C-alpha cells in the first residue's frame, strides 16, 4: 500500500497523531521501530561477551555506538508507543498489559544506558568490564519479558490489528 498524504475517507490531511500512529502507511508505526533497539541491545551484549574471549577494542567501541543508536531509536519507539498507550481505555486489560510492557522496556533501557554512561570514558579499551556485562544481562532479561508482553498485546489482545482487510 503506498503512503497516502491525505485521509481519503474523510477528505482531509492527516493530523500529527495519525502520522505518529502510522495511519498514512496503512499500519501501526510502533512495530517499525521496535526492531532497532532490540537488535542493537542484542549486538551490544554479544560484542561485549566476545571481548572476554578475544579482547578487541573495536568491539567495545562498536558496542558503545550501538548503545547510542539504541537510545536514539528508543526516542521514536517511546513516542509511538505512548501515543498508542494514551489511546487505550483506562482500566482495560490491554492498558494494564501495555503499562507493564512500557515499565519493563523503560527499565531495560535504563540498564543499557547506565552501561553506556559507565563505559563511555573507556570505550576504546580492549575488553568489556564485568559491570557493563552484568547491567546488560539484567537489561536484556527485562527486555525479553517486556517484548513478550508486547507480543501478548498484538497476538492475543489484537492491539492495533486491523480486521477490515485490504481494499484493491
């Protein structure tokens, strides 16, 4: 489906909220941004563990840059997620699950970004420090639980899933 610059059903331009939600794209925008921080956080943990086997300052520096990239990607992710969250019915099971999802994802990001703050001055050393790895493992475990809850929202609760089908 091509990007539509106007809401054709209502013959008007899309408003900011609709752009953030991905309506001009024809699908939610939040899932579009989810993959970047997850991939970056995974690579950070793998790279840092690899330096314990074979010290390599390039991997430590790459992990540092990936943490910066994850922080930037998280900004877009959080904005799109919060717009969806504010649109949920207060007290609903979807909103309760989404609140846990949000809380866990923010907590995971805090663990990873704390690792970034600790490592930034030492980003060219050949081996990741144990404290960084501990923070990343805890953050990653929290991230996985939060992602599971995000999956529950989509696959069990059908959050932002259109059932109208595509028109030709």
